[in-house]
C-alpha cells in the first residue's frame, strides 16, 4: 500500500514540474530579429546568420481590436470646380486612394463637409447690418462684427466689403488717433483701395470734412469718382475759402455723376463749388445749417438760385436754412417745375399766404413740407385743397409746421371743414398728414379720416378723447396707421400717443 502511494506521489510531482517548465518557455520572449544593411540578422546576444533576400520579413501580430495601419500616402482634397453654381465655405475631406491596401478607420474619418448656398451667408451679413443700424446708427460697433466676418473666409469677405466700403465716413474720424489732419485718415483708406482695387467700385457714398487740408480730399474724390453717387460736403469754418477750388479742381467727372448732394458748409464755399461745376443728373439736394461766422440768411437767396442753375433736373429739395426771400424760391421752382417731386423749405417772408404762390409752379409735387416762422392759417390749408383739385393727384405727404408759441394767438378759426375737404381731395394717395394748428379739431373728424386707406402718420390736435368705435373704424380702414397723438395736459403742443387696436 505504501508503495502504491509513493508511485502516485512521484507521478504527480512529475506533472507539476512539466507544467512549470512549459509555462516558463511560453513566457520567455523571443530574441528580436534586426536586419542590417547586408541582409543579416542582428540578434542580441546571439550569432549572426544570413537571411534570404526573397524571404519576407516577419510581421508583428495584428490585433483585430485595434486600428489598422494608415496608408502613408497623402489624402486628396475635394473642392468644387470654378464653374460650380454653388458658392459656399468648403472644408477638406480625406478620400482613400484606389491604391491604398487598407481603408481608413471609421473612428478617425473626418466629418462630411456641409455645402450651403451663398444666399444663406448673405442673409447673415444683412442681419448683422440691420441689427447694427437699429442699435447704433454711427456704425461704431457693428462694423467690428463685419470685420470679424470678413476674416473668416473669402466668400464672407466679398460680401462684407460691400457694406464696409459702401459708405466710408470721414466726418467722424477719431481726433485722438489722427489728430486734426484729415489726410492721414484718407491715406489709410486709399491704402486699403490700393491693396485691393476692386474696393473702389463698391464706394457709393463719400463724406468730405474740410477742416485744415484739402489735398487728401482731392485724392479721395479722384480715386472713387467712377461709382460714387452720393456726396456730403462738410466744412465748419470759412478761414480758407480757396480750399474748395483746390479740392474741386479737375473733378468735373466726379460731380457730373452725382445723384445726391448734402452740404453743411458756408454759403461762399458752396456757391464757388456749384458755380464751377454742372450736375445734370443730381436728383437730391439737402442744405443743413452750418455754424459759421457768415450770416447764412444773407446768402441763402443767391445760393438757391445757383442750385437751380447747376441742378436743372432736381427731384427733391431739402432746404434746412430759413429763406427770407420768397422771390428766389419762385424763380427756382420755375426751373424745377417739370421734375420736382418733394419740397421741404423754411419760409420767413412777410408776404401773406406764400403757399398759394409756390404750388401752381409745381404740378407734379408729391411731398410738401413747409415750416414757417409765423402762424399757420386757414388760407394755407385752402390753398392746398385748391391745388389738389386743380392738378393731377400726386400728393402723398403734407406737413405744415409753425415755430410760433401756441399761446400767443388765441381765437383762431376752426379748420374742421377745410381738413375734411383736404381729405376728400387727396384720400386715394394720402400717406402722411402733419398739421401744427393751434386750435384742435373735433373727434368726429376721425370718421372722415378713415377714407385715407394708405395713411400711416397722422399728427393733428384732437379735442378731447375719441370714441372707441371711431378708433376701431380707423384701425380697420387704415391698417398702416398704428397710433394717434392726443394733446397732453402738461404742456402745449405735447401729444400723448394712443395705440390703435
């Protein structure tokens, strides 16, 4: 019995030793085989032996769970051809070559590129401009956003530059950066045009601020003379009137192509500019009040006659300086009779009822805005009614403003019936009615006003509060009219808006 257990013990120990030796051999790493330049094995701590050149080198074991080796070839990039009708921001995408033995790993494959139409990016730029104009009219903030968009891609750069270079503003340059030398600001703008000449064709508006030097302005006008249509001429002093001739010399082509001209400068400079150039295509002329040492009213009549000679086909006259001479306005209206559509003037002439003397000279008038230094009278409204009945119907906007104090002229006659006649005469085309008459009209006038279906602005003093049914009728018949202003109790000529539902 003892012998039997001894034999079993020996067999068991032999099996254990055999298992240990087997595991030891499996865990021992094999010697690394390194091929030298002569095709021999370089085995560490072992003899060298020749390896046939035809034999393939040993490959390391490949784990199916890991990523396969990438192809050493450079990936191709897919781009749209130039004749493609879709303009968008393109991204690179790796495409495997036909000669690659192994496909790319799906985990590391780049995302599919997104191709969008250029109109989508154009809408983005338009929204930035629209939102910026609503918040900041000076373009100080939203221009920075446009510049950031221009740096992202060539497509957005072309779109953004149409807005940035369309209206460069030199009237509001930073004096802390440029000082009072306009030439430095102009040089920076001209450098941007020289870097990319196509930008000059985008410029449509130019603002000229003549403060000390005029050479920069001359170079500015000559560099953008082909496409500019709107020009603003600003000068606040009259120390060197010869600057205008210096800046305007040899720029006849620039002035002849203008369609809009805004001026805020001394009358002598403007007269010199207009007398030396001819603007046959000018349609809009605006004169703003300038704070200089020249009495503007003294030269206003002569300047108005000069404008009528230089701009014979004018459609809109916005004269922001008070006229003391009604005769000069009559002579100018005789020249502009066939073309003038909008008249905005300030009159301070002792001649009674000047409106009745001006309107017969303008048979195609659509907008009449007159601001007087005296009281608006019933005769002024009757003159407009007679004009609307005797000429083809064109009047859309009517505005009569007075700068007199409302408490100085009590006992004015009522104008309810005359206003009703005016609405009857122009209601098919009437869009805006603004009347500063110091005696309110009755609330019943709102029923008559409902005939003007296109009305969107109404500013006439109403006595008391209107009835709800009258307001509902007006809101239903005039959908563009959003509110009516009723007089305030706190102060004269102060109105409280009442929304229409």
